[in-house]
């Protein structure tokens, strides 16, 4: 089967087309060793364009193959199937050498060729029909000789063919024809004018090559492509095919829409010129150079041209595409945006952490209340309260400060990450107390410090508090401030109205207890 195909192709290229003699010479050279086009042109004394044309035609028809680019450009070899069937080629060479010296042999060879050949006179009547034409069209020589070419095509189509040849000298096209049996097939059709030695027009030559097998393969490939296209277009995944230089070759609609471009705007552009990211570029280069695919989950990415989108998150997979020889052709990237899921998970996590924080704070408040109910030792109360409140999840330091008999507020007890530093503050705001404590005393209200404020500048306590945040709650009895609760907490902790309400509950209970117990002790 393979030898028949090789024979048919070689017969068509070497005997059925112009330039066959040069193609014989090129093949003979390449049987010895590989050559590039310049070397072939020099040895055969042909120009570069002529050699390249013949080489391209033979590559297109599967007779030659080429290496990848080297120091001297591409070099060319005989295809393996030709090497395996070299006796077919040698047989054609032998016949070619004979018929070039004998018109009778030439006619006989043309008659037996698998390439369809029809000769018509100037009136369009058939004068010659070979076996190849009989097989392609289904008509015998007896049925067609002396008859107009309308046997093969309807009259209108035949007129158009001859008119184009008369106007342009040649017609070359793919054509769908109906055989005598009614079956349809596809052919490559070449029609040319024939002139005698005196340059007088004497008729037409019609070459026909059956390309039905090729058409079937093309149809099968097209169907496969359409199926693949349907799959790629009906998926939530964003799919991209890039060449070795990371230029866009194919993108599906999902990717183009998410990227904010049309397909036409993306194709041919470089991925990292549109979406610069040095980390991702190194990943792509590593996959291309090592052949190892990579997979990422929830990988963050920020669009440089669209900062309002913020940080987006992606699951993505990157893998190589290789040809039959193992050469890298490109990379396939599949993406699935997970931004919404990641954000939802983050919200759920924050909500759960918030719930745990409030539960922890409520537990601490209950423990403080139990202490206040059962304990009447003032010193023990002020010593234990910071430790109990510190058990609240997210708190890092608790300081309890009170006004003493000299009407100066000082830290009485402390628990947490920061060592208790001595400070004092008079009722009119004089002293070396932290700025947030001064602010709470001045305003008679809570003070929340989420970041360094104006009042924090120059405060010796501000640096040691970072990166923590601070809440200062005044302890009041009948409008008079007895002291302060100063709580430092992690940046992730949110001090909202509910938290402040709970802290005020502690302040109220502590104020009552301090008034009662403190008054008794005094």
C-alpha cells in the first residue's frame, strides 16, 4: 500500500509536472547526503528560488523532510518512506531515461501512469486518455476518444475552464467531480494550453490527481478540531496554547473574556508583555526547558493594567506539547479563577475567628465577674483582672491603671507580651503616660489606636506596641474616672461596637467592684 502511494506521488511530481528533471537531480543529490538549498542550487547551477520551489513541493507531498535550523540553515533529507521504497523511485528513473530518448516509450509511460492525463484538441475533443484518467473519472478510452470534454464536466463548467485557460494560460485548482458511477471525488486539476513547435495552439492538456484520501484525512482532522473546539468553548476552564516564545497561538473565549481582550487582540502577542510577572515567567521558562509540568492552587495574581481588580487567585496547570520527534512545539495553560471562593473562605475564616474571639471575651468577662463576686481583696482583684482578660483570644497585653490617693494614675497590674513600664498621669493630663491614655482621659471616652496617630508621635510606648493595636477604656463611677483598662491586640482582631459593649461591661463591673471593695479597704 505504501509503495503504491509513493509510486503515485513520485510519478506525479517527476513525470506529471514541469520541472520533473530538476527534481530527479535534487533527489539524486540527497540520496548521497543532506544538502541545504544554497548547496543544491550551486551544484545544479539553478537559482535559489527555483530550487526552493521544487524542495517545498516535494516536502508538501511527503518526499523530502528537513532538519531544524542550524548554523547553515535547514538541510534536507529523503523521507523514510521514500528510502524504504527506493526501488520504486529507481524504476521511475529507468523509465524516465528511456522515454526521454523515445516518444513511443513516453506515450506508453504516460498511458500507464496513475496520474490522470487527458489531451484535447483545439475544439475540446478528447484525443488521449490514460489509465489514471480512466480510474479517476470512470470512463474508458473508447467512451471518450473524439468526444467533447463535456463527458467529464457539464458544458457550462467546461466553457469556464477553457475560458480561464485561454485568458491566463493555465488553470490550477482543487475540484469536486462526479464519476461515471455517480460517485463524487476530489481532484487536483491542472489544465494548460498546448502549442506546437511553431507556437501554434493545438489543444489542451488536463492533469488530474485523485486527492480523495487527503480530503478524507482533512475532513477527519476538521471534525476532530470541531469536537476539540466545542469542548474548549464549553468549559469553565480558561485554555491557552502558547508557542515556545510564549506568544499566543490559541485562546478560548473564557480566557479572552477574563483577560479583557478579544481573541484577535491576543493572538500573536507575547503573554508576558501583556501580563508582566517575573515569577510566572520563570515558571514558564522552567517548564519549557525541563519538560516538567506544574500545577498551582489559589496562586495570587494582580493585573498591572487593572489595579482596581485587586488580588485575584487562580488554579492553573502548565504542560508541554511536543511533536513526534520530541521537539517542544509550545505550552498549554489551563486556568480556573478561584478568587470568589478564596474570598468567601477568607470571610468564613474571619467570621469564625470573630466568633471565637467574642466567645473567648465573654468567657473572660464571666471569669472576671466570678472573681468580683467571690473576692473582697482589692489587691488580688486588680492583680487578677489583667491575667483573666488576657486569656481572650487575640489580646496580647492588658494593663490596669488606677488613680491613687495622690490623684495620680499609675499602672497597677499588667499581663502579656510587654513588660509593665512605669508611667504616671495627673487628672489635668500632665505626665509621661502613653498618648492613647492621655487621649482617653482628655475626652472622657474610649480611645482606639489602629495605627500611629498624631498623639502617638514622641510617645515612648508606641514603638513597643507595634504592630499591635490598642484600646483604652476609662473606668468611671458617677462620671468620675477611677482608672483605665488598656488592651493591646493583634491587627487581625476587629474592635467593633459589640466588642466595645463587652469591654464596657467589664469596665462597669470593675468600676462597681473597685468602688465597693476599694472603698472598704480605704
